[in-house]
C-alpha cells in the first residue's frame, strides 16, 4: 500500500498554497522502487485501478489552549489545566479560514465521510470545517455541535448537507502522560455533538490513556499503519481525517521511503495547526475488496468480433 501524488510537493496548506484535490491520474509520481539515477533524472509513472485508490484529506486540529501554553513552557503539557484542551479564539479563526477554503474549492461536497479523533479540539475543528451552513430550530436533523458547546461561544453547527461524521479512537494523539491528550467520557460528548457517530468507541471512559506511560513513537506509527489498513474496510472513497500533529507525523513516516527524497521530506514533516494535506492511497496488496463502479464489461449484447480486414465495410452494405 502506498501514497501517491501528482505533484512533488505533497504539503497543501490552505494559508500558503491553493488547494486542489489530488486524484489518481495516468501519469503520476509513484512511491515505488526505482534506481537513484531514475529518481534524479526522470519522473517515474504508474497506473492503478481506480477502485484500488482512496483520496484522503488529513487535517491537524486548529490551535488549542495547550499549544499556546506548551510553546511558552513545555512542562505545561503535564498540567491538568489543559485536560482535553479546547480551541483558542485564534484556533476558531483558523477553522473559519479553512472552512471557507474547502467550500471555495468544492472539497466539502466531494467527501463521503469525515473521521475525527474523539477529543474536544479535533471534534470542534472537524464540525467547524466540514459541517453544514447553520442550524435552525425545528429542523429534525440533529446538529453536529450544539450552541456554546463546552462554553465555546460558538453557534450551533448543522448536519444538513454535510457528510457523515465518525469518531475513531485509533487516530488519537500520543497516548499517556499529557492530560491534554486524555478524552472525556463519551456520555459527556454526545449531548454537545449529537450528529457525530460514536458507535465504534467501546468504552465510555478513556481506557487508553495512562498517567505514567507515554506511547512510544514506533507504537504510534504502528497504530497509524493499522488505521490506514482499517480505512480499506470502508466503502467510502474520499475521506477527511481530523487528527493530531504527532499521530499524523508518525503515521506518515510509514510511507515515502522509496520516493524521491524531496517527496519523502515533504510528506514526513509536522503539520501546522489547521493545515490540510491531500494524498491518494493506493492498495497494491488487495487489502480492500472494492469493486469498480465505473468499469464496464463490454460486448453487450454479445456477438462475434471479426478482424477488421474480414468485415464488410458499412459502405459495402449500403446499396446505391
């Protein structure tokens, strides 16, 4: 399984580079084994069946209160003052800017699913960026986020016209030690985010976070690999994933080792707050069981195909 991109620059930050959805093409840069001379002097090409590809849009959450405190003093990450940290006012401004970006480019209309880490800052970012236009009392559809959820001071966010939202534990940040990375009980989240689907989370309480054990980087990378493999069990083809800097960085480190160094360097670097990067995920090992929805078998109705030099031309059949 590999990531591919049609550009040698994988990082698509809404603040500096105009975003375009990256899709499989006949000519694309492929992360595959090739000689150093080939990588340096030419562009390798590859073809993949469309049904063996997914388009993924990775987003890091917007600025949280723990980010501000941690930049001033790294020890603040150990403080329970930042338990399940929420977004700052600047973070909400970042969300609004990215929201305008995904609407302007039409990305939000292409999404089949939004996956979010079940922490407050990621869910706030996810619904703020990809949610509906607004919420009106009396509409039967539940909101993605209620008004002033967790004292955010924000209006309600509608689920009307938005893709489905799914909370998934396996795309959480580094587990352990830092209280900002510990989640609340799911029963606390549900009233604030009624339209987010929490059904895949088995435990109400956070059973993964430990106060005295920090998850190792290689363990985060392994969890990221399992998460990517799990995506192939989903039918959705275009998915946004709202997650965390550490998880995204170590998850992406599983890919790109056989790419041109410039691609690997651009792929495997930390995300800025509210940064969005898009990739095409290619299944080369038949992990998924997807069938094509666009391929057509041909010869319908069936009949004998004669070589062209043995077939009567249309003009021969027309009497003058």
